C-alpha cells in the first residue's frame, strides 16, 4: 500500500481501524478525469466519504478519503488509477485535454461457456464474484435453465489484464470457477470470439410493451408512489456571484453508492470541467457538494436555460441513477434494471454483481438472463433482463424484490 510512483497516485493507509484511506492524485488534467477516477474507486467496492479537487486547467490535484474493505487490493487499485491519469510526458505539447468522450480501448472479447449439473440459489452471483476477483469484465450474459434443472451459462467477457488469450490465464480462470462451484460444474471452456458473434450476443432488439418511457424519463416526476421523493430530497442550486470566472453548483442530497461518480459522469457528458470541488458525506447519510465549474470554452454558465437543464439532469441522476422495475413476461416474472451508459461508452460498474447479490439475499432464484444495450429517449442504456424462477418468485412479493435490488444498487442495505 502507498507505493510511490512518480507521485502521480499515492495511497496512504488508514492510521487506525475505522479511519478512511487517503488517495492523492497529482497529474495533468483532462476533461472527465474525476469521473474516470471515481468509476475505478466504485469498481473496487469503495465509497468516497470526502474529497477535494483543484486544477488550473493544465494540472490538477485530487484528494479522496475512501472507506474500504479489509481485502482491498490497494496495489492493483493504484495501478488502475494510474492508467486513467494523463501521462506527464503527454503534456509537453499544446493540448492538455484529451477528447471529451474518448472511447475506451477496445479489449478482445472471449466466450466463457460452461454447464452445471443443477441450479441453486446464489449460483450466478458466485460466478460473478469469481469473475470480478479475476478482473474479468462481463459484457454480455446468456443464462438458461433446462427443464431438467441443468444450467448453461454463456458469458461474453473481457480481461482487464489482457492475458485471457494465454493458456495459463484460462487455466487460472477455470480453476477458480471449479473451486467456487464444486462438483456441480460439468464442463467449462474459454474461446476467443469474433465481432459478429459479439454483436449477436447483445440481446433482443426490443423491450416489453409494458415498459413505458416513464421508466427512462430524464425528468423528475411531480409525484412518485411510496413517497421516495420526500424521503430522498435533493437540492441543486446555481450561483454566479461568488466567482468572477466560475459557476458554483451546490448540491445537498442523501448519500448513495457511487454518488460522486454519478455527479462527475453527468458533468463529463455535458462537457463541463470542474476547476475546484469539495464534497463531504456526513454520518447521518447526507452529502454536500460544492463544485466550481466552467463550460468547454472556459467560461461560466450564464444562460438560464442551460443552468436549468443541468440542474434538472443532476437532480434526476442523483435521485434515480439506475432504473429498476418488476414486469410480467407472459406468465412469468421479470426483473428489469437499466444502467445509463456514459457518452464514452462505459456503463456503471458492478451492477450485475449487486443485482445477483440482492436476489441471493432474497432467496430468489434466476431462470435466465439477457444483457443488451438499447437507445431509449435518445440515450444509451445497458438493460438487464432477469427472468426469475417461477416457483421461487411467488415466495417473495414483487415489491420486496424490486425494493431489495434498488437498495443494494444504491448501497442502502
């Protein structure tokens, strides 16, 4: 922990139990850097309790206080954070900023295919956990259960380490799966797949007619059943009087998992740069953010319509960063979860992990899964369609399943 590597990323371990770990980033700036850093921290299952961000437009300094887990791989986290920081040598030219929505590097896609002799509660989550620990990213999933209870799983995955083409890495992956699944694992294979097969794995081209645009609306509803708006009040205000060159965005809201990431990805998609920011989560579950921002042209936001549009989108993204609903799929019950995709093409991490964990805790078994990307309301969404086992889904009320999944995704469990 805390390995010094050109002072770009420094991780200082907690001095005593209960104290946060401090992550310092000192590097050239780029548009969306805060979003990229927060996404990686969220990917490692850490929560940001406090943060400070400052930049002169060319160089930035970020300090984040994070609450971690005892098994956090801090050396690996440091490596992943370094990978999204602009290189010191890349700033010798004129342009200090990368393209706003630069597409992430396209990694080779592999098909992980295996059969299990029987299904059991939590099976899919156990598999997902193994892949997460091995730094294998799930791109698409096709899971199905045969009438006699056997399970065939197809996982389209990429390897963060870029080693899955080697026999050693494939053997390591299969060994970890065998250890986690035990005797129920009948066979397991890993093979490279072409672009045409990957495209065919993206799920159905349409969503059920029962899903209306209300689920994917980008505007806060005036009222919401269950009083969720009242229990999760959000205040987003604009102030142009405190700084001659920056617009101040002040946010007061209830804390949730990935809150800073949700804020930063929204600003990144709007091509807005944060010159100075501070955020703090208190022990009562509230969060305060002060962000001094400028547009891409380096000027403050003075247009009232742009201010209102930005505030409205921030309120919506912080109130409901992911969408979840229980619907009927013929005689069966289906859980739908929609994850917004950044303009850069990345989706929120660990969504499938949290969904399967919530269903495991609810003793609800999964019959089949489809993951695909859809353009809805002029925005790309990663949609998880999870068909629940008909027998088990009746044991837990629909509203309890939806509530349990939503709480897990928001970190309120």
